[in-house]
């Protein structure tokens, strides 16, 4: 079997067609049967490579190959994959994310169907400016928590044949912001499982005219060393 590193090198040289993505996902899942930790590391690296080249087509193909996850449950490490796009604010946000993405990941309560985002401590200073009026941030150790959501299995909003775990930020009791600079209340995250413990996500924004627009990709993984 082609190693994860070899396959990643193939993808990095521009051979990013549908068959390459499908082959990589299939090989990662085969690897996960015998070596789950190695497969998780290879899947994470592959996603990072695609994000580094901002290959949206390959990411969309990979998302389509994903499966509706039974998880996640607990604290997940997060990665912004590629650039924000499709909204006017992207040209301002992308340079800032290269310096410090601020977002650290998400935490899920699978049984309750709830969760929240985790951010760097700098969010205490930044969020009052970009999410004016939001009072939901709270400190937890060396991170900030907030922007709560409910989650459940659902059909993909822009690709109905794909079953996803959908994250709903529009729950009234959470009072998430809907300001232009940070309209998370109108955002729906969708995640699929690539291999056990590694998830690919996409952020969808409902525009004022009702259009549902893909604006970003992200990834989540079980913390390094955690059992499956």
C-alpha cells in the first residue's frame, strides 16, 4: 500500500483529481483498521497539505467522501483549513488568521447534543470589537469558551446526498451574534468523518437573501494520544 507520506506528495504535485482524493481516503481507512493512530496522523497531514494550497475542489471532494460521524464527543483540536472565501470580510480576516487563528477547536457533549467553541485568550480583547454585544464568552483555564451550538445528524444543506453532523448556532437561548463582522448566528457548521477520530468540516453562511453559501473549511481531531 502506498504510504500516507507518498500519497501526500502525489497530491502536492498537482495530481488533485477525484480519483486521487478517493484513493487517499480509501487508503487511510484501510490503514485505520490496523494502525488507527498512524491513520489519524496521516489524515490530519493530508488535510493540512490541502489547506496549505487552498485546494477547495479537493476539500469538497474529500468532504463528499466523508461519512456521518457517530461522534465527536469531548474536546476536539481544531484547524482552519485554507482561507475564508465568499464574503467581503474574508480579505481582512485571512491575513489575521495567518498571524493567530484564535480558534482552538470545539468541545462536544454527544449525549446532550450540545457543544461550544474554544478560543485563545486574546479573544477576550478581540471579540468585543468583532462581535459587539455578545456576552457568552467565559474563561476556562488558558482558553475562552463560547459560541455554543446544538448538533445532530442531518442531510447536507448544499449537498443533500451527504449525511453530516450539523451544528446549529441559531438557538435563541445561546444569544449568538449576528452582526456583519461575526454573523455566527446565521452560520451552520457541517462535519463528516474521514477516519475515526479525524473530521472534516465546512462552514455555511445564510445570506440576507436566503442563499446558503460555503465560506470555509476546517478540521477536528481527537487529542493526540487519546484512545478510540
